[in-house]
C-alpha cells in the first residue's frame, strides 16, 4: 500500500500515479519527496524544481507524471548515453519512450517523429542543442507538451559549475511552445543557482522547490595533505589494498588516469581506466565490469559516474582535488548508495592546483578578439535565405576563442541583445562513397539541377567524391539546401554512403547588428566583462574547495552549508570525518609567487613575439592552452609552455601587459599565422627581443602554489 495519506491517494491523478508506480515501475511506495513533487505537477498543475542528491530518485518525478498526463513529456538531457539508458529501461517497462539524437539514422528518427506527431509517443528525450533545429521546432509546435522536464538544470545558471549556453534557450522554448508544466531537476545547486532556475521558469521559491539535503550520514569524508606524487601513490595503494568493496579513484586528466592505473597495477591492484578519450565500447566494457564487481577499481576522470547507479561502492578517492564542491558532492555521492559505511578521501597537494586554476581561467579571451569577431558577424552578407552562417571551428581558431565560449557569445547576441536567432546548422562538406555500380549509375543519371551541379563541382578521389555544398551553391546558383537534400536522398535510396563534416552554425538576423566602431567596442566590452565575471567565479569555486577541505569544521557540515542545508547534520558534527575524528582541519597553504622573475618572463617574451594580448603570453607562461597558442606552436609541445606555473596568474597578466603596452599592443604579423582579414590590418611588426626588467607586478592575488604539470585533456 502506498504510504501517502488517503486524501492524496483519492485524487484521481494521484491514484493514477500510484498505479503507475506499482504497475509500470514495480515499486510499492514513493520515496521521500517524490510524491509531493508529483502532486505539485499533477494536482496543482504548477512548475517545480527538484533538488535531490544523486541516486535520490529524480527520474520517477517526471516519468510517472508522463504516464498520467495526456500529451507529450519532453525531457531535455545533456548526455546522449544517459538518454539512451533511460529510454532503454522505459521501453523495457512498456513505456512509449524514445530519443532524438545525432547518432540515429534517418529511418529511426523518421519513425520517432511520426510517433510524436501522431500522439502515440509518451516521452521524448532530446539534448538542448535540438532546440536550434527548425524541423524539431516545427514538430513541437504541432504537439501538446504537457510536461517539460529539464534534467541537470543547474547548467542553466551562469553561476553554476557547468553552465551550458544552450540551456539558456530552454526557458524561451517553454514559453513559445506553451508548455503546460515544467519540472527542473538537479543534484547540485547552491542557493544562488536554484534561485536562477526558479527565476527562469517561474517556479515558486517556497511551494515549488523540493529538496532532500545532500547530507549522507554513511559517508566518512577525509582530507589528507601530501607534498609529492610518491606520497600520494603510497597512500592510495594502502587504501586500495585494504578496500572493503568497489572503489573509484578520480583524477584530473585523461593521462593521469592512465599513469595512476598503470602504477597501481605494479602493486598487483587490478585497476581499470575510464575517460572520455577511450572508444565507447571500451568505456562500456569498463563500466559493465565495474557494475558487476564487488571489489573492482576504476581510475577515472569526471567522465565516469553520470548515471552510475551501483549500490555498494565503498571508497571514492580524489587523487586530485575536484575543481568545485558541486563536482565533489556528486562524486562522493556515488559511494554507499546502499546506506552502508563508505569512505571518501580527498588528497590535497599544492602541485595539483595550477592545473585546476588553468581550467578555471581557460575560457577568457582577449577583448580585442571579441571586437573582431563581432565585426565579422555584423559585416557578413546574409545568404539568399537571409541567414548568416559561420564555421565556428574556424572562427575559434581565427579569434582565439574556445568553441564553447564562442557558443556562449552567440547565445548572448541572441538572448541578451536580440540581434540574431539560431536556426538549423548545416554541414558544408559531404564525402560520399559509392555502394555498388548499379546505385552509382543512378547517381550519374540523376538529371535534377542539384545533381548536375554536384557532379560539376565535386572533386573525386578513386571511388570517393567530396562535395563542398557552399562552393557548389555559389557557383551553380542552386540552393545549398537542395544540394544537401539530394545527397541525403541518394543515401536514403542506398546508392551511396556519406559522411558530413565542417558544420556551420546558422542564424537569422532579428535586428541590425552594430557596425560602428564605438558600438562594437561597447558590445565587446559588455561581453568581456561577463567573461571575466565567470572566470572569477570559477577561481572562487576552486578556492571554496580548498577552504572546505582545510576549514576547522566538520566536513559534512561544511558541504551541507555550501548547498544551503545548515541544519542537515545533527549538531553540525558528523562524528566520522577527518575533522571530527582528529579535532582539527588539515594544514595547507600554498601561496603562489606574486612577483614574476624577470629572466623567466623574458624567455617567454623571446619565444612568443605577439604583443597584442598580454593574456596570451600569460597563458603560455602559466600553461593554459588556447586555439591561438596551438596554432602558433606555443602550446603543450613548447618547452616554455607552463614554465611559470608557480606564479600568480594575475601577476603574470600584469607583467606581460606592461610589455605589450610598450610595444603598442601590436601583433607580430610576420611570425604568427594569419588570423583574419581584419586582424591583418594591424600592420606593425614588433621586435622579438624583449627587455622586461622591472620585476614588479601589479595585481597579484594570493593564488595557489606551483607545480610542473602540463595541461592535457580532461574528461
Ligand atoms: N520509490 C522508489 N522505490 C524504490 N526504488 C526507487 C524509487 N524511486 C527511485 N528508485 C530507484 O532509485 C535509483 C535511483 O533513482 P534515479 O536514477 O531516478 O536517481 P537520480 O536522482 O536520477 O540519480 P542521478 O542523479 O544519479 O541520475 C534507481 O535505481 C531507481 O529505480
């Protein structure tokens, strides 16, 4: 029997909900706040925000309403793998659910769309990027969306640890599509992030928010401080040799996962490796083996864990400290889901910090590059369908702005300023291969204008041909969309296989973009200020992790307070963390050098002749990659890259700024690869011999201590 009071059960919608819980999911009662959330959606017909920790049972809070409501439940979820798992499980339980994603072939997605349009699909999972797709938007306009569920909804907040610009468009989508109810879900939201979510989706901050405190009494949190890698290895070996069940060891970079696992194997500890750089079959195999093991060890980056629902993980070890407390809470939250005592260890080591600070600072670009980018966008002539299209990969290289940041800049032009609106992106290159001679003869015999244009302008290599759709359209006068449609048609008819590449983002212009120098500068200024704000926020989050780990306070209490649950830990003492058991916080105070050494600065200045962007030089010195550094060969392969990682980053920027100012902020035209037409107008060449000698620095926030890691791939 359900545990809910009879008043609720008697409401026909709640009766239905209990029926679905029992008949479809096979559970006898709701957990904690699940029922209250469902009541909010089904009985009150109001929006809600669910803040349950990992494994808290968030999925049921939209899956059950989906079954009770007429119409479609649309679920926005950031990870294709996670969507697939959820859909497979639902289908197994007899629920009409599917996802639309970029990995599907045309026949599968055609079937899904048909089921959605005819109203027989109950739940549809999509990634947020799908909201830029015209075809998808047209389809959504024709269906009744009774519930929109936004998973990982903390990604909506610019103050969150994992902000994603595509998430910003979800709220507008909900309004435009007259979505009847919205349910936002997240496991990690600080009070300010949850305020942001409530503000965006009109969720009542009192009645509409359902939270289960993050405090988990069966997790013993420990922090330990180390000076060297060898000490950390010796400690992790001893923890793992005495492990009481499966263990996850979290590291920062993919190469760390390989290094640590290989070292553990030397100690007869059979450690598997998991990171985003491994083939998906390998990742699947590692995950499956771990799920089935009762003493398995996985050394992994943060890529491991989303959707891992294993009850008996007994140890979670942060071999490198996490970059935010949100990550930490999610990662330790994977331990002890069965309620049994489990141990979590965070290793603090001064040499690990710069690499994390590099991540925090990596997204800020030069203000001048933002100006040049806006200039290109505003001066570009629209195509015949009045849209602007850009190769973001190329722009990222041209303007030294990371692609994720560029995406955000476009989202800002769209949402904050209303200049543009993203529409379906397209591929500019198709590589086609013939399937058989018969099919190929049909391709050659196709007499449509698009087919003729394709055959005129394609370039062939053996049995393969490459089609540049932009060039073909420009030279032949045939619409680019007709060309793409013809290639897709040949593939659907089985005549060819094709591989599309070089995606171009497309935008409709909704109001004239600024073209005057001052207006562009002003807009760039605002965008840049936002970027610096986010960078400071990310560095602050890192500082909070150190503060949490070193505070003279119970660790469980510290974590709970961070998430706004002051009263979750009884008497504010968990009794089993390293603070509670030792009576003191750990000693750890890495201080970065705030006055850079002149000789070392000069070496960087000699190696990199650019003087238009002090941050570029600071990034090279500190070891933070960027598209421009990579292009100029001043990145990871350069011996001086990261050579000043022990210096406070702001002090480096200030020191290099002095040098750039002396050189008039000029670009080294003759040495660096050309960037853009606009960029080339800055014509003077600077000397490659520097004369930095002051040794003084402005700024100089007391940062984190130094080390010798080179940046690498994370995730
Ligand atoms: N009412 C219930 N009774 C029994 N088991 C439940 C109930 N609700 C959820 N569960 C189970 O709890 C587990 C965790 O649920 P779910 O995956 O929804 O959590 P989550 O909050 O989405 O976690 P994560 O943040 O890790 O994705 C699942 O195995 C689910 O089947």
